[in-house]
C-alpha cells in the first residue's frame, strides 16, 4: 500500500500497514505504554492541546466507580465537573497520573478539538483513502470493543461556536458518549462530549490505542468529513439490523 505524493514516496501508507499488522497479531499498539510510558503519552496529548481529566478504570470486569451495574465501565470521567476540570497543564496531569496510576483519562471535546467517531471497518477504509489522496489526517485512535467491531476516533480542530447560536447545539442534545454501541454510523463529538484518550484500559483486556499519535497536527474536520461519511454510509448499508447514522452535533 505504498503511495507517492508530489513525486516522493510517502511513509504514511507504510505506517498504516504496520498498524494493521500489529492489530492482527495482537501486538500492543501503544508500545510506550507497556514500557512504562503512560505518563509520557498523556503529556504528549496535553502538549498537543487536548484537555484531559481523570476517568474510571477497570476493576476486574467491573468499573472502579461505586455505581452498581455501571453502564459504561472504565469509560466515564470520575468527576461531574469534568468539563471545567479538563486541563492541558503539565504539572496537574503529572500529579493525576502519579497519584492515580490505574486511572484512564478522558479529553473534553468542543474546546480545542472535536472527534469524528466511526465504526472500525468504515474508519480503516476511510483512513486508507485519506492517506492515499494526500489529505492531512490528524491523530487517530482505536477504541476496542467486546463485539470485535470497535471504533476509530479521528481527532480534528473544533469548529468552535458560530455567531449564530441557532445553527449550533451541544453534543449532549443528540446522544451521550455512553450510547456509542447503539449508533453504527458517524458520531461527531463536540461541545458537551468527551472521549477516552490513549492509553486507556477497558474491561476484558481491551483498550484505546493511538493509530496515529498526537504529534500529527489537528486538521479541519470538513477535510475528512466527505470520505468518512461515504465510508460510514456503505458500512451502515451492510448492517441490516441498524437504522442509520447518528449525528451528535453539526459542523
């Protein structure tokens, strides 16, 4: 899957191939996390402008929170004040990471960045097409799922808040992060939403890993949207039990 842009051979497709091979062989995608680099990965995400806050973590096959039958084990913030708590401050993130060594972290969307959240099959197809077309793709993470399908998370710049508030609404008006499994199509995490940031652990020896790390600049979401929605439309069309694509917010 090599590709040439502007007469030069690019390593983008090669890196994508390496990721696919790693996924098939079960090799950890965030090797630095296994080597004790969890804190470095979190600080790299914060340095890229992703505001972080502590989240729950797996406790066996359950969640570390006190909620009986937690519907989103290890997938939610610890504090109800996560939106105001989220920060890129290095010292604060170091304190959290060292005092809560098992904690996952979420990143609040709609402040600096948004996340386009798509099914794994559609997302991997779209990622290959985007790279082959020479379109700049920012950070991408894989969210593993018990069903084996999983999701790909495309991190982009936020579209911000337009002057006309009537043309904008927060993500929470349509759906919440915990409803991810109910929506087979594209979800746009913006104001009022969050996603887990790698490295994160989920029950069942699953996790969230970087496919493309936070060192990649955040792109405008509209540069990715057409190819992502096209891939998602085909994916949903192949799923007879699914009703369609969910749109948590508009851009």
